[in-house]
C-alpha cells in the first residue's frame, strides 16, 4: 500500500522592521500586534507678548500770576456804597475762584471780579484762586486777601463834647450870652467906633439844664431800618443880676428883644455832617418845630428882653440798620456873636460841626452834650 506523508513547507516570512522569520506552512501566522499611534501632543500656544505701556509723563508745575493779590480799605469807605476790583489772574489751565473767609460781605465771580458790600466792617477776607490740574500740569493755588481796617479817625472824636445824654437824665449845660465890656469912662466916645462906646464884645456864661424825653428806637421797613424819636427839653437859666440883664440887653441892640441861647443838632459822627440835609448814608433826620413854655422877661431902663422858660424840640431819625454813626447833640453856645452865622453855614452844609466852633467849647464840655445812637 502506498501512502505518502505531507511535509510541511518552510516559508520565510519577512517581519516588519526587516527581520526574517521562518515558519512552517501549517503554522498559524499571528498577526503582529498593532501598535497604537501615540496621541498627538498639542504644542503650547505661544504666550502673548505684553502690550508695550507708555511711560507716564511727569506733570509740570505751573504758576498763577495775579495783578491784585491784596487790597486794603478802611471801614468808613463802605458807608456810602460797595467797592469792586478785578483780581486779574492767569495760569496754564482753567482758573476758579472761591471766597474762603467772609462770604457774608465779599463775593467773586468766575471772571475774578470781587465785590465788597456796603457797610463791610473791619476784618480780613480771603479769596482762593485755583488753577486746575491736568495730565500735563499740576494744580496751583494762591490766596487774595482783602483787609478792611477800622475807620479813620472820626471828625467828632476831635470835638469836645460831653457824651452823657440819656433818656430821662437831666444834665447841666452852659451857654454864652453876648455882652459888651464897657471901657473906662474917660475913653468913651459917643461918636467913635462901637467898641469905644460899649466896650469889647465878651460872653457871659450861664447854666441851664437839658433832658432827653421819650427816647425810642424801633425797627421799621421790615427790619432793614431803625427809627429813633425823642424830645430835647431845655430849662433856661434865670439867675441874672441887674447889671447882667442890662449888659445882655445892650448887646442885643434892641428893646423888646427875644433871645434863645440853646441848640439841637443831628450829626454824622464820622464826618460831622448835618444829617438833616441830603446825605450818602441813607439817613433821614429832622428837628421839629420848637415849642416854648412860659417866658422869662427882663426889664431894662428903655425896654425889655426875654427868654423862654422851657423850650422843647422833637427829633426824628430813620436810618439803615447797618449805620452806626448817628449823633444827637444839645446844649448852648460858646460865642454869642458868631453862633448865628455858623448855625446857618452848618444848616446849609457849608461847614461840618467841628468847624462850627461857636456851638461847642474847646475848654468847657458843658457847652455841648450828645448821645451816640448805634
């Protein structure tokens, strides 16, 4: 019997990678293990370059130039009205203004115009001037100072007056009666100048009394003004000797002569002005009509002369509440021959009270009394 045996083939197998391996034909050929592809690794994103930053520019300093950095006044300059001035500031940037002290009396607009109100009292008032900061310039600031000094010396402070008048208080006043001092009999001449007939003019001083009656001070015009009313009451002297009576009558040059050696004035303390006339202070003042009670009659050899026993006059004054210089004066005179002419000049505002020397005395405070109403 014939049989045969199958011999296996030998087959060379070329493996990946170039290495040969011999296997039998009946040997199962294993598939080579599949190698996994490695996962792709993402490359890191390139870091963004930081933006280039600009170097900060250093701010420059700036200066404020002022045409007016300080201003000086006296308080009496504001009695008649307001004052203004312009600061005149300049700088690199926008300028602003602000009152930092005294805004009740001082204001400033954004053009640098400063206004100081009427009646501003003494003190220091400050205004800040600021130049705004910008990217290029630093802020800058300066201060403008307004100084108001006390009022200059008042005219009436230099006049010898007794400031003792008060409501219902009685004070003594002194007043001059004009007389002639007769020369020696050997020197008299009926045809010569009057001073050789009658003698030199002189003054005979006598004392009476004054009272301020019914003094009232009330607000008016919605509180914006004050109104003052009172009555000045004079009791005139009576203690004349016969010689004095004749001397006074002789000086009058008339028989049946009626005289009144008393006075009342309404005056501004600062200037000595007559406030009964139109003024710049907003003051309205009036002495009423004189009222006389009783008569002191003195008989001469060829006639008579007389004085009222009591004389009264009412005072009425209206003034702004800020006004502080009201004076009411009362008394006699110091020079009978000059007082009439000076009274007329004062009434017409040709002279101030200091110049009306016949209505006060540099030696005797009893001639003129006063009250300051504030």
